[in-house]
C-alpha cells in the first residue's frame, strides 16, 4: 500500500487490484482497453509484469509490460484522474525499466498516438527515442502510432 502522507509505492499487482485498474482504464480513453479477465491472465505470466502505484491508500495507476528474448514492450500505462502530473507515471515507468533491465532486456519499446504530445514529451524525458511509425495503428480516430525505443 502507500504511506499515510500520500507517497507513491510501486508493487506487483494482486488480483484484488484488478477492479481498480479496470476503473482507471474506463476513465482513460488514451490507454489501451483491457478486460479484467485479460489483466488477470497477466498475473500468472512472469514475462508480463503488471505493476500498480499506490498513493493515499488507493491504486493511483498501473503499468503492464511484456519481456521476451532480451527485449521488452510497454503494453499499457494509465494514471487515475487526480493523480496525473504528480509523478505516478514516472514512478511506474522507472520501476518497470528497472525490472526490464534486471531481466536482461537491452531495449524497451512502446507505441504512442502521434497526436499525444504530452505523452511523447513524457517518454522523451525518460530517454525514449522515435524509431518508427505504424500508419493507421489506432482507431477512433484512425491515427498513426509512433514507435519509441529506449536502450537500457
């Protein structure tokens, strides 16, 4: 959990956190929508770490990744309204990057909607660089994804 002062604590997700994650996703249209069942399956797969951020004794955000063959991919990251721009996303990304590095991943990839300038700046501050574009990757509206990479 978190300290009473609202400090951010990152830990591996537990099954009882899944409903909170689902609520965060429902309120974050920029995040990839995952069902609670799909999230639950990741809890059983060490190659797909799912981390949660706690603040003020509630789930403030989460990050989901996948690690395979010396590379990693960030599949989803979302922060609850009211906790955005308070360091929760940064804490989650840094914890995931540490986990990827410890698992021997030399590179970490992610996709971001090309119009999501705030997210692109956020990932840039963390050391990610654009390495490609996937045309028509996103729907509603149709838009390209920028492929970003960080060498660990």
